[in-house]
């Protein structure tokens, strides 16, 4: 036989001329996977006897199927303890392939099986690997440290500026806002979003919506921080502490065959739902829900309320109402139904969680330090009149579900719940009808939550209330009311006449008293400054009126404090001062910046195409900037988190405010001087050019005169600075003369 070589492999040719390829086949033989990567070990399983085996396996199979990792009971093996006749507390589960096993392990590891058992899942091969682990420790090689960007780096701006996001055409821009010389673009990107942008509650993330889902951006370089795969998403909502995100799409969830599987994706059990809850830090899907559309009296579907899920102030609970039936509250992050049952309330329409104020946070810190139980969350809900049952507003503790206060109401058409942002008061705006049901009037039922037994005060009004707003961190509120006959059905171009009223709590009497009413307005929107005190009354969405009124409710507060209880009835409300009136044609939005010093108004192309753009005003109503921009859509101030300073440190700053104001005044003067220096330099350059031209002309004239034989007059030069003589003149002036007589 003659040796031959094919592909670098030497083989021999036999006498018949056939080539022996056995050596090549041996080299490239496919190695079949005979591993055990498709087998998982599930620990934490309840210990049972053989009589409960079928029930246990059926329950485990159901739990795996709920998470999108179905497994049959015959694919489970339960080891038994021969001496006790009971199971060992773990089982072996076999899947079709390693991919299904990997998904099941990622989904079910740490899954709460019941109140006493949690499932822990590992690969069978890992068990073998760790069983034969080398016990000799070797120091691992240290990986180089790569610092991550700080997601709140914008708070460290040396100039203390705020930011806002602007969406125009296909471009999204993030701007710095401050003094005129400090305004600049921080970041710009084309095609950053397909629908709109939204800031998270304390400004850590910028959310953009796309056809495949939602993305979160942040940090100085605006890198992508997280993504959530919810196709055709339309609406989003963050939890108050930015731990969770809710997304909604009009199109029900569909999971096509071949879709990626894992904790960050939808599974077959999510099909048909519209609402999804996500963990922001991990990007994992926590749970999905169907959209619950309330029905009207005629059985027609009403518009969906958003947000559909409502968060407690501490992110521990999220609730959703099933109109007319119940309120379901889920625990985070497990998204399990609290106490395994909903709050059954016949006819329930809506509910709201009580916000946590500064006092609540202080009490919680003291309770934790003392090892005591932290105060429970509160929520308020209302039910309408049914047959002989009156309408009712209830305030309950949660999770204990203890009723704290209830109030029965009669002749009720509609209720709206308004918590003050510190949780001190709850206002229930009750729209009532007369017995003939031909006219509507309004009552305000105000619960004083901080006081014993939650006393309720009623403010009776003759007109319908179209807008209500609490002062942030204050004890005042503003309402817009109207008795205009066009209120229920305004025609095109019709402006509704309204009255604006301010109320304040009188602590001595414990009730709310009218401060002042502004009659004959067209305002339909109230915007309080985040710091309180200042308020803007705006006419939004009208094509004929677009006024902005700026008011200060503590204009002469110092004088009022000096007068105290001696203040006369006529002087009540005299502290309210009108600061200015402005106009922004066809405005659609008005929003204060986090500092409460600036107001941004905008006219969005989403609403109309008339002079789209934005304007920025100071708190007195002075226009600082105005931009008319084609295809302008959105302007949003970036929120700021709460200060880290203690109340004592804040008081110290207020006491030393004059010292800080000197520094700010110096900075303002320096900026003005920079502008003045540029103007002076320009003028000096122009004067120098003039003098140089004049001197050149004189020299040319003298040269021409010399050529003509004429006498040239010597032009004296201007004296230099050092040659000038300064003369001081002292003038004595008699201001007053007094004669004195000396008496001996």
C-alpha cells in the first residue's frame, strides 16, 4: 500500500484502490452530549410522607408552569429516607434540554413556595462539581476596578443649576438652566424616543419609549441603564422611590414561538394582559395584569384611569381597584396578594394612598432606633350611593385593614380624593346634586389626619369646583369654581368664567377660612410653587384666552406675624399680593422648576400647531426666555430628590441667609461687570481706531501741504497721562451757624 495525505492526515491506500478514512473519522467524530445539565436539584421542598406525594408534585408542577417553565410530574424524582419513611426535602427535576433547565433555574431560584418554604434550585452537575471541590484555597486574581458613573452627578453642579428635557421634532435635548450666561445644552440626541420622554420621580433616570419597549438613561454620559421589553408600550409610571416601573400597552401581550425566555421577558402565562410591573434594578418582570375598564351607568366602557396601579409612599405595596368589587394590594418585590385576599368593598370606585411627610419619616427613624413598630400606611377610598345605602368615604390602616374614620354622604354624583403632600389633610371634593338633579354644587369634606379621631370640617360651596390644589408643605388650598351655564358643554372658542378662592387653616379654631376670592377670571389651572407661597393661575387649552397670573400669598407676612391675633376681619387675606400678569398664546402646559424660582409654559404640537414653543418666567411673571419652535412637543423639568440636610441645618442656613446673599450678590455683580467690561473694551477699541484714523489724516494733510510749498502748522499733541497736572480745590461751605451765650 502506498501512503497518501489528505487534509494533513496520512492514511494508506489498499490494493483495490480504496482509501481508508478511519483515522479522519476518528479525528472529527461528533461527541454526543451525555451530560446531566438538563437535571436540576430543587431544595427547600416540604418534607412529606408518601400519602401526600401526588399533591406535592402537582403543586410543584403548577408553580413551575406559572413561571413559564412547565414540567411533568413523571419527570420528578423524590428521594426518601428509609428510616423515617419521609422525603428528604429535595427533589430531582428532569427537563427536555439544558436551555429549559437554565431558564427554570433562573426563574424559580428563591421562589416562595408557601409561607414556610422557599425553593432553591441548582444544577445537578454543580452538585457533583462542588462535591469533588479542591479544598486548597488559592487567591483569585483581582479584576481591575471600573468605577460606574454616579446617576445623580448633576446634583453636584458647582453653579447649582437645574436641568430640563426638551423634545422637538426628532431631537431630544437636556439643557442646563441658570443665569443667561450659564444656560447651555448638556446632551442632545436625534431619534432618542419614538413617543415621548419622562423623568423618574426624583430625576435619576430619563425614560424613553420605543416600539420594542422602554429604556432608562442616566449618568453624565447618558448611557443606557436598563431596558424593559414590552412591545408597543404607550404609558409608563414609576414607583415613588424609583424601585419599580409599570408599563401599559393597548395591545394585549402576545408571546410568539421562539421568543426569548427568562426573568426579563414575558412568558405564555402573561398572554392577553396589558399591564406589566418591573424591577428597575434587575430589569426582571414581576407580574402582569389585564386592563380593568370601568363601566358607566349605560354599560359602556369608560376611559381607563392612569396610573392603573397606585403605590404606597414607601414602595412596600401597590394596589389596583376592580371597580365595584374590591381593592387588591400586592406586596413588593414578590407581588403576592397581601394576606392572600383582596379588600372586598361593594361598589368601590377609587382609592388613594396617604403620602409620607417629613413628620412621618422622623417618626419612622425614631421607631426604628427604639426598636418599635413603624407606623402603618393609610389609604382612603369611596363608594357611591346604592339603593338606600349612602355614599361613604373611609380611611383605613394597611396592612392591618383597621378602619380609622368613615363619613356618610348623600346626594352624591362624584367624589375626588386629594391628599396634602405631607399627609396632614385629606380633602374629599364631593359633587352633589339637588333633589331634582338639575343642578350641581360642591362640598369639601376635609379630614384633619394628624389630630385625634380625624375631625372633619365641611366647606360648603354654591358652585361647581373645576380644580382643587393643596399648597405643598402648607395649610392652604386653592380652588377654581364656576356657575357658567356653558361649563358642562363649552362650545368652540367659548371661555368659561371662573372664580379663584384661597383658604387657610385657622389653628385656633381648627377650621379652614376663606382668605380671598378673585372673581371674573378665565383661569382653569392652579400651579403651586414646589416651595409653596407662590402660585400661578393659568388659562390652559383655550384658543382665545391664555393669561398667566402670578400671586404671592405671603407678601407682607412679617407685618401679619407682628399683629398676630389682633388682626382685624378686614385685614384677613391682605397678605395675598398680585405680582404680575403675563400671556403665552395657546399654552398647553405650565410647570414650576424644582427650586420654585422659574415657571416654564409651553404650547405643544401634540395639541395644536399655533406658535409651538416654550417660555420661561421668574416667580414675579417677568419673561426670561421665549422660543417659537416648529414641531415642539414637550418640556419637562428634571426633579430633585429631597435634601439630605437636617431641619437644624436648614434653620441655620436661613438664619445666615444674609451672609450667603452677599456671596450671590458678588457673583451677580461679577457677571454684570463681565458684560460691562466687554462693552467698555468695545468702546475703547472704537475710540482708538478713530484716533488712529484722525492722526493718519493729519499726517497726510501735512505731507500734501509740504509738497505744495505751503507752511505747515504744528499740531500740538495731547498731553500724556504722566504730564497732566492735578489741581485740588477745597471749598468751604457753611451748613449751619449757631450762636451760644455763655451764662456765668
